[in-house]
């Protein structure tokens, strides 16, 4: 089944390869590298799933104090731009943050409150594993 996916990640080195992998699997992918691009996609939201980087650089639009100096930028962006109207849309967090840290634990605890949350996967991750995780709840699997 073809999915319409939104990938939110600022990493211009790895994102094109990951997008290509998702497209080879038959999915359509839109990308947002920063809050401005994300806002554009939110105005005409038409996605079956969201892939969200957890750690992104701080900026005028991702404040240090609200994103734990960028370590929880993905949480900040999700809650600011997506949670209100799209909390039921499946989303997966991709991260290089060590899962044994308190930053990671707080991020997961926050995101776990949303019905669309399908869990977190470590970067780099195979595109098919990410899609499987996005579809997990539909198949009765938990995150």
C-alpha cells in the first residue's frame, strides 16, 4: 500500500538517500528541513504518516529553552504544528539520541501521550523498518 509521508529532518546529507529508499518502496515523500517548510505542509496536510527527527538545531523558530537546546526539537515541532489537528496520524521518531539518556526518556514519555505515536527508531534506519513501524498499530502491534 502506497503511503503519503512527511519527513521532518534537517540533515541534508542523509535525507535524500532516505527519501529515495522510501520512494523505491512505492511511497510518496514530502520533506521539511525547518519549521518554515513544516508550516507550509501543515496548511494543506494530506499525509498518511510522519517521520520526525528528534534532535534538530535551535533557531528563532525552535527556541533553546523549549527544545532542551535542540535535543527535543522534534517534540517541540510536533506539539506546536501537528498535535492539535493531526494527533491521530501515525508518526515515528528517528533519532541519534542515546535511548539510555533522560532526554530520550522525557521525549518518549511526552510523545507517548499521542494516539499516532508508533515509537522511536535509531538512526540510521532502513526505510522498510520505518514504514513497518508506521503501520504497526493497524496490524495490532504495539510500539
